[in-house]
C-alpha cells in the first residue's frame, strides 16, 4: 500500500485529496497546525506547522517511526494573500512566503531521506495557474506560487538519479475556505487603490462562488498517481483558466495586461 503524507489536510483541496486517496486504498496521513480541532476524519491527521523547523522535524520523526519510509509527499499547505505590491506589509509578505515557499521546501528537504527509501518516490507541489502571471493585487501570492514551478523544475532534474518524480499541480480557482484565512492589506492602507481593489475583490468573490469543487482537483491528482511517471506540471481548471497562460505567451505583453485589467474592471 503506497504511503502518502499531505500537508494541510484539514480543509479544502488537501482534505478532498486525503479523503479520496484513503478511499482508493492509499495509506494516507494528513497534517494540520491544530489536528485536535478536526475529528471524525477517515484518515489520521498529525501536527505540522510548515513554518516551524521543530514541528517539521517532529513530523519526520513520527512518520519515520510509523512507516520507516514514504512513497508520496503532497505539499499542499498554503495561505492566500492579497494587496497592492507597493503597500503590502513586510510581515504579511514574510508569512505568505514562509508558508507557501520556504516552508514547503523545508518540508521537502526534511522528508527526502524517507522518500529516497521508496522505489517510486513522488513529490507533488500545489502551485496555481495564478502563478503563471502577475495579477493586480495578487503579485506577492502569484510570485510565490510561480517560484514553486521553477523550484520544481530544478528539483525534478536533481532527484532523477533517485527515481523520484516531481510534479507541480496547478489549479485554477477552487471553491474552498482559503479567503477566510487570507492575509490582506488593511482597507485604510490601500490609499489610491481602494476603489479598484474593492472592485477586484467582488469579481474574485463571484468567481470563487462559481469555482470548481476541491473534489475535482482530488480526482485529477488520483488519476495522475496512476500514471507510471508524473508530468512535470499539470493544470486543473476551467477551459478559460487553462487557456490564459497560453494567451499570455502568444499575445503582445501590453495587450495581455489590457485584457487582465479589463477582466477585473
Ligand atoms: N482555492 C483556490 O482557488 C486555490 C487555487 C490554486 C491553488 N491553491 C492552493 O491550494 C492549497 C490549498 O488551498 P485551499 O484552497 O484548500 O485552502 P484552505 O482550505 O484554506 O486550506 C489550507 C490548508 O493549509 C494549511 N495550512 C495553512 N498554513 C499552514 C502552516 N503554516 N502549516 C501547516 N499547514 C498550514 C491549513 O491547515 P490548518 O489551518 O488547519 O493548519 C489548511 O489545511 C494552497 O497551497 C493554495 O495556495 C488554492
């Protein structure tokens, strides 16, 4: 039975993946910062804060004692972040990057020895289609998600000799509770951007209300795991979401920016 560790298994996409993989016969352990708050799940949830080195090492110790190795690491834990690039507070920027990039990479580094014991190790990082482009008021988040793709490309080549596949899974909008814990610039700090920022938030909320369910991401991921080799990158989302990066690459840069601004107007 393949052994899977997923960070951020308490809600949204992570919860849906843990449930589905458990149902499909994988041995799954999810993580959360406060696992005691989540009972009656079909899989075990252990404590892990990806921003704490001690917490990561405790989780590695626990998995090592329980399983002695690991087949699949899914780096899903993450937080949202919105605000103008120029007025975002450094404490928010640091927290978002510590969670979405540095924490994720530290989890990867610490679990690598266990993955190397597997004869078919796999790492799946949850990026975002939004990481393929700078969007207004989401620059810091998009940049963090975009950097995961580049790190994933390097890691995939470096881990090839160990037979470990690395895949960045790129969802479009997914209907989850991510907005509830999102870091955000205070309204009074938005200054001249206030009106356009509030308008964009409305558009985003409408899009989130109609976004795909987290279960759709879980189904795609489970299908990917059935392949002999993982793709380097895989997008999951609506036709428009998957088309947008292609339009970005094929059209003049200023025209693409005009399209994006028009979309949020
Ligand atoms: N929703 C979307 O539209 C969308 C689109 C593209 C990509 N994504 C990405 O998908 C992933 C999951 O997002 P979601 O939409 O499912 O959001 P969510 O429902 O808010 O889930 C986020 C998960 O991350 C965990 N988490 C947050 N900070 C953590 C930390 N410091 N240490 C450990 N765990 C932490 C949370 O667990 P606890 O709070 O219980 O610790 C929770 O389980 C994120 O990486 C997100 O960026 C989401």
